[in-house]
């Protein structure tokens, strides 16, 4: 493999902006919710994301004009997502002569993260660039974790009063959309610690894991356990001896944590939110009920509705009417896309799963890159089915961009080691993946 040519100053600036986006989202998402800042009719986060969206489109067009063959790197699920959203929006406009603000917001969120996914996939041509993007994701996750920890002591967000559980989501609107950030961020931090500052990255990953638990969002906890279980099995049964050592420090921290937890945390409080699992009607904060409602609604629709879906607004209205709470969506990616997009929606969900699995398995499973990528894919499967993620721009950014970066590293066939924590222009290939 030939060493990558040095990045130009303009190229580095573009990369810096792309890598900074997770931190920008983390900071302004919380400012938007805590202070209700507005720029005209838009919240500050929405205004910034509109500007970033324009930047994504500009970067994609510019990259393709310079190198048309990069068009082959555009994720096909992203194009299919745009098609499904266009059909859903057009159908709502035809039926109701207006596109509801709820639909605009939901469709805009999906458009944002698919645009960012496409930008990274097209723009990042080398493994060193992918490593730098991963560092941006890691920083955004660490900032999110710190905000959750601070929020707990600042009394921000006791979301589960009925269960007598004191939790925190920082100043974010909801915990369920940030646990994907925390789980994926912890995996990326561990991976980055493979070659550089291992204890620092392992400790930072531990902070993300602790923050995930402090949210008391059960889907996040399940994803964290599932990903950690995979990493344990991967280390013991799959990895090469030289490829798995990066996890030893992590397992040591986990062991210490498990010993300390009973002395500093009320374990009964930690388990309180899982008390409804055995209740056939209320399991999963009502998911057992409104998932049945979603399936029954689809079964009772006519052929046109089943084929093309009912759209986001109609789905939200149906759940409010039949379930009695304004939960907006089904908290399950498959059911959301089934109701919104009908058969094309199901195909879109299948394309997400197939694309993510392909990116995860593109790395040799015994390598560090492969082990980390598969852990991210497992986390997505948990989140997508237990709480739904497609409307979460931040969490879906971490899944799609993280996997795209690992796929790019695998394609280049080398693991990269930064010469320093902040350097973005000089990287050295170290070991074969």
C-alpha cells in the first residue's frame, strides 16, 4: 500500500469541520433545550443544522466534480431513504394539502444524518482521514458523557419519578437519543486507545459507559451490555492474541467497577426500571401495547396504505388516538418505517441492516477494526428494535459515520497510529488488519 499523499490545507479545514460536527451537535443541542435560543422562527440547533446541511451538499458536489468515480461510494440506503421520504411527504401533501410541522421535523432529521453519512463516505478517501473523523466522534461522545454526569449532580432530568429513579440526560431533550452516542463513543474510544494513550482512552470509554447507565434508558443499557458481551467473546474466542490486548485495560476497569458499584449505588434503584418487563401490557414502558397497536393498524389498512404507508403525522395521530399518549412514533425502526413507508419502508430498513452489517464485516473479524465495527453493529440492532433511532440525528450519525470510517480503514488494509493526539496531517501505518 502506498502512503497517502499529504492533505492540503483546504482539505484539512474541510476535515476539521466534519470531525467537529458531533461536538457542535452535542453543545448546541443542549443549549437549544436548556435556553430555548432562537434565530428567527428556528431554534439555534435547527438553524445551525440547516447551515451544515448546505455545507454537506456543497462538499458532496465539489468532491464528485473533482473525482466523479467517488459517486460509487454514495450509500445506496441513503438514496433509498430520500426516495421513501419523498413519497411519504408527497402523499401527505396530496391527501392533506399541507405538510405538518411534525413531518417536516422528522423527515428533516433523517435527511440530515443521511446527508452527513453520504458526505463522509464520499469525502474520506484515506484511512488517516477516517481516523480523524473517529476522533471527532469520540470527543462528541465524551462531551455528552460529561454533561450527563454533571446533569445528575445539578438535578437535571429526573425522568423516571414513578420508579423513584434519579437519572440524567444532561441538558438533552431525551435520554433515548443519546445512549447510542455513548455506547458507540465508548467503542470508538477503546479502539483509538489500541495504539495511543491506552489508559486515557480506556478511562474516557468508562466515563461514557457510566453516563449511559446514569440515563437509565433501558435500550441504551441493553446495547451497552450486548456490545460488551461481544467484545468479551471476541477477545477470548475470535481475536488474534496481538489484536485483542487493547481491551485488557477496559476489562480491568469493568471488574473494578462491578466491585465498587454495590457500595456506592442503590442496586434496587438501578433495577427499578426493569420491573415492568414481566407485565404483558406495560412491558417496556408500554411498548408491548403500542407495538401491537402499530401492527394491527397496518394489518387493517387498505392495499394502498400498506403499499405506500401512512406518513409520520398519521402515525403519530394514530398512536395518540389508540394508545392515549403522545409518543410520536413506535420506538422501533422496523415498525416506524413499516407505517410511514409501507413496503418501500420495509425495504429501507432491510437496506440499513444489510449496509451496516456489510460495513461491519468488511473488516477481518479477528482484527481490532473488525471487533469494534461488529460491536457498533450489535449496538445498533439493540437500539433500533428497543427504542428506535432513525429520527435521532446524533445517534444515527454515530452508527453510520462510525461504521463508514471502520469500513474505509478496512479497505485500506492498515491500522493507523496518530503521531499525537491533535495531529491530523501525519499518520503512520502500523499493523495489518
